[in-house]
C-alpha cells in the first residue's frame, strides 16, 4: 500500500518514521497518510468519473475534520448517517447539495437540520420515516428530496455484523415494495421521491453481489419510470472491501465495469458512497508493548492499545496485520495473542499470530486501521481517546490531540447533594 515504506528496516508513513511520531505524541496513536488517501481517491475517481458517477464519502468510516477536509479538497461529497456527521461534513466545507443523509432512524431534529442546510437527498428506509420527514418538511414549508433505500435481498458474503442487504436485515424496504412506497410518497406533500439507493454491506471482496444488486435496481428503476415516477437518482452504495491480509483487494475499475454494464445505458444520476476503501489502508494504529506474558500454552503480548481504541477484532472478528515498527527482519518466534490491558477476554487485537520475539517498550503497528478505527473508539476503563496524526510527505500534524484524563473526568458532573 502506498503511503507506508520500510526505511532502514523501520516502518515510515511517507517520509516520517513511525518511531518519531510515537516518541513525540506517545502511544496508542492513529497515524494516517494523506498521500495514500489521495491515491485511493484518484484511483476511484479515475474509474467512476468517465461514467459520471459522483463519490459521496461515507463519513462514518473516519470522521476526523482533517480527513473530511482532505477528501472535500479532492472533490468528494458526503454520505452522513447522523446529525453529528451532517454537522461535520458541513463544517469541513462539503457543499450541502453534495450531502446525502442515510440511516434507519433519523430523528425529527436531524431531519430539520438537514432540511435547513439544504442537503441533496434523504435516503429513506421505511414508510414511517417517510411520513415523519414529510411532516417535518411541511412544517418548514419546504419539500424534501427522497431516495428509497431498497433491500435487494442479496448476500454480500461478508461478516454477519456488516451485511445489510439480506431480507432479515433492518435496512431499507424490500425492493418489490418500491412501487407502493413511491405511490405513498406521491400522496404526501413535503416529500418528492426521486431515487433509489442500495447498500448491501461492508468489506465486500467479491464483486458478484454488486452485479446481482444492480440487476435488481435496474429492473425496479425501469418499472418505476414506466409507472410514470420521476426517478432521477440511483445511489449505488458503498462497501468495497480492502485487503486486510496485505492482498490487493477489489479494484474500482471492476466495480465501474459492473455499473456500466447494468446501468450505463440509462440516464440516471449515479452516485456511490465508499468509506473503508478510501481510508482503511491509509491508517495505522501505533502501540507499545507493555509486557510479554509467556504462559504454558500461549504467549500474550500485552500492548497499550486496546479494544476501546480499535474494536474491529472484538466486534467483527476483524483481521489486522500486526508488525514490529523497527527491526522488521527478525524471524518469527511462534504464535502470540496481541492483547490490550482492558478487563475483558474480548480485548484483543489479534489471536494466534506469528510474531518475532518482542520486548517491553517495543513499538508495534496495527495495519489498515484508517476506517472504523478511531471513530468507533470509546473511553472504556477510563482510557482517554487516542490522538490522531496526519502525515503528508515530510510534514505531519496532530489532527486530534490525546484526550487528557482530566478532560475525561471533567465531562462528568457530580450532584451538589453528593459532593459534601
Ligand atoms: C457504512 C455505509 C457506507 C460505507 O460503507 P463502507 O463499507 O465503508 O464503504 C455507505 N453507505 C451506507 C448507507 C452506509 O451505511
């Protein structure tokens, strides 16, 4: 992956050795490569621009203001799933008319904020949500543009917790119900149904489910048009996976070819909403070994990063390569579990991994942690949020400082009647 290089046997992010960053900001710390994000964005845009497909970055993958700003500068719009993400996208300068609002449970306040901002489109996931949005829009004397998120009942062949396009998932309405939904929308003032959207899951490595999905979307889009609905927008989802084991992973040209094949001959406004593919491989989590515990059957390498910093292994059985930062040419010393200090058996970053002999104080790097890393972190065990660093060539900046324990404590308020 571009952005990460071995220099004198040590891992560097662009021109900055990770050891330098660890020394100056401490560990654990997230480090991102601006160059890697640019490379990914440009590769995606090169595949999609010729087909006129807009890119709406799925902000939930990494919502640091610096990352959103970087992607905005490259031309990305935004896919947001909460009022907070909407505010972040707007604060980063993404034009409102390039923002799409998705999610199964938007509140009235969130809908109102998005209407006030003048966003491009709401992707609506149920009839009750449609009715509520219509009410909120009417109360403001405006009309909300709506895309219907349909569930194509396709198996994305990814982890159960990140598959979203099967009939039993909570997302969208069954695709065959789209005509009824459009009919209902037509009866309501305050909403104008203009599109369909799909998003079948995340970390999708096999492109075939996309094809099956777009076959169904095409069919339904044509049906709706034939019924006289003014359908203009097709939002084709995110979900493109990355090679967490160091393999290439799917190529955006492959996705573009499928889109072209299924939808290229129809005059719809097309958009995709990738998150992980743009930022996942562009970030790492730096950790330091606290101690090594050699048990009878296992070597536990206890590090200062934990499930509160990176929950993907615990939550999704997510695989991340873990490697020493310096002295990388050492031989493996058998298997190890790399675990955090949190009081949960689920607190691990990797299990049964070949790893060289490592010593207390040594730096390890958890690869491909740029997506669904920092954004999913918590302060469990009163562990402050880890800092985030952005590297660009020779320069680097802390784009979120490490939270202090004092700041963490100051978030709480002790009632006067308990204080004395
Ligand atoms: C999470 C999400 C995405 C992005 O998924 P990735 O796997 O990160 O590409 C896109 N669209 C919607 C509706 C989402 O919920």
